[in-house]
C-alpha cells in the first residue's frame, strides 16, 4: 500500500473491520502494524487493534512499540491505544516508557479523551508527573497546552 491507497486505507479499514472474523482481523492488523510502509496505516492499525481487542492485542501493541526504529508518531499512536488496557501492568510499563522517552507524548496522551481508561485519575496523575519532570513540582513550560 502506498500513495493514494495508503491515504484511504485507514478509514476503509475501520469500516471493514466489523465484517472480518476476529481471528483473521487480529492477524491482519498485526501484520499491518508491523510491516505497512506508511505511518498512517500503522497508526490506524494500532487504533483498530485496541478497539477490537483481539486475544493478542496487548502483546501486539507492546511488541510494535518496542520495535527498533519505530516511527515516533506510530509509537505515540500505540501509547494512546494502550490507554484501553490500563487494567494490565504491561500497558503501564509501555505508557510510562513512552512518557519518559518523549515529553511531547505526555501532551498527546493527555489530550486523548477517547476509549476506556482515558479519564482514569491515576493515569492523569502519572502523565502529569512525567510532564513536570523529576525535579519540579510544577508543569514544564516547554509547550503550552
């Protein structure tokens, strides 16, 4: 998938996903997340994996986040998708690593208001703490919200 095909793939995938058997959908989306040449397609695959929560969804997202040279926007999309899995410690590990790796990730993650767990108070407190940094009790002035 490239060029114009990749540009329309995301919205089309979302609509088609409800007609694909769950086991086939999990495999298809995992393959797309790992090997799609376009960042947009990989980001949409991460969102759909979280939305449809197949049996290996958390493992697939975690492995993709840890992939060497993963694009930063894909990593952020994966971190946002992992908010749906706050009931599992593995999701917390990746989310905290994401926040530590990129202060901008904290802003993007806090702006996310969709999906289960997005408004969880403990999530907001941890994200804000990472945003403020270890030596300060107040938010960083790097970027205004």
